[in-house]
C-alpha cells in the first residue's frame, strides 16, 4: 500500500516546492486534482522537481478530445520515466456543458469509449497499429508521422477513472487500469460496493481484478492533542456534508444505516445553512468516513482500515495542511516510514 498526497493544482513554482517537500517526507506520490488550474501542467512541474509517482486525480475528460489527453499523458509518462498515471473523470453536467461548453450525455458510456480511445491512440503512437477508432462519440483516423509523438521508452500511461456507482465501477473493472474512489467513502462502501463491482467488471472482460489499482482518498483527523484532532474533524465534517448533499451518493449513507441523510443535507443547503449541514453529520456518522488518530497511531490505523483493499491511499488534507504550514509534512515522515516498514522492501 502506497501513501500519496492530494494537492489542488496551484502556481507551478509552488507545486514544484510541494513535490520536493513531499518526496523528502517519504510520500510515494502526488495526486493532483483539477479545479481552477490544469492538473497536467502541475504534474509536469512536479515531474521536473522531484522523483515521485504522479497522477491526475482527476482531470476532466470530456472538454478535451481523447487525442489531446493522450498526447499530454504520453509526454508526462516520458518525463516521469513511467511514473505517471492518467486519472480522468466526467465532472458534473453543469460544469461540462456550461463552463467548458462540451458534450456530457450519456456520461458513463461516453467515459468508457474515451478510455478505449486513449488505449487505441497509445498503440498508434507506438506504431503498433494505424489510428482507426470508430466510436459512437469520437471518430479518429488521421495521424501523419509528423503529428505523432512516436514510441517512448516506458510503458503506456495507466488510465484510471473516477467511479462511484456500481455501473461505473464495473466499467472501470472492464476497461480501465484502476479506479479513483470518491473521497466520500467508508469501509462498508469499499467492501460491499467498490471491490465486488470492480471484480464483476473485470470478470466480464476476462481480466484479473488484482491487476486493477484501487486508489482511495482518506480524510484524516490527526494530532497529538484533542484540540488538534477536533479541528481536523470539523473540517472533515464540512467535507462530508458538502459531498453528501449530492443525490447520487445517498446510497453510501444508507449502506451504514443513516437513511435520509442526503435529503436532510439538501434541505439545509437550500436554506443556505452550512452550519446546519455540518450538524446533520453526527460524530457517529463522521467516524465512518474519517480516520482519527495521534501521529504515533496513524500508520497502524491506515493499515488496519485500508490493508488488502487500497493499493494507494491518498491523504486528502495533507496538501492543504502544507499550504498553511510547509513544515507540516515533516510530521508525515514518521507515518510514511512506519507504513513502508509494514509493507517491507519492494518486490
């Protein structure tokens, strides 16, 4: 199990410093989300600053043609000596259509075809096959030599997709190389929804589910004092309330016996009451989503919660904590070292 740090795309020199600090603290990788800035440029900056695994987690797919995404991923794979993972997702309809001016529906089948197109393009880049992709949403058939990047000395970048519901998880299992689990996750959701549906999807394509990378963001409330832990728990409470107001995620609460949570969150959201939204998330409910521990306890808590499930655990708050206090990552070095000792030396 590898330990990654989640970061929002930021000014490129700032990302380079974060990458250096994360590498020094012993993190395995950096996962870059896409919001107001592009995840790909941040990954490029990090690749030139430190020796880390890098991933977009996730970059928005549909506003970019598969050829544009494939070309950028190809260069990042080369720049990182094969340590880049391409994580893509749909985003939501309003952003894709009204912010990007791109097509969205139907998001699941469209994303599935996007993954297949990427893999076809990678083969064409290697000159293993001509570019002849004739899909429902994309048709690609022109790649003159002067417009092709050509082969690179590392494997194709793995393609991971963001998935929440059973259909998307099965799609990921069938065609992708891994899955980015949503930050709103519980041990129950991972065991009862994520792993079984990835396995079903893999079986449908006669693939071994063990080859899939399961990438799980983790909300942590860590500190040596109750005050420190409480501050992070309140931040996590707000995050759970925000994500939990999405109707498609209601079943995650229902799985653990908290029916009606999403409806109550949406009611408070419509009333413009963020404090009321947070109040819906009781301590008992919050514990399903958050790892709360002292610094000495944290490595064991992470291993206990995610061992045998996650291939990569992504620390959701670590990048934000670094932004507030760059010395914060020094505390993580003991956690990364403890997890590394539990895993043993690389095979």
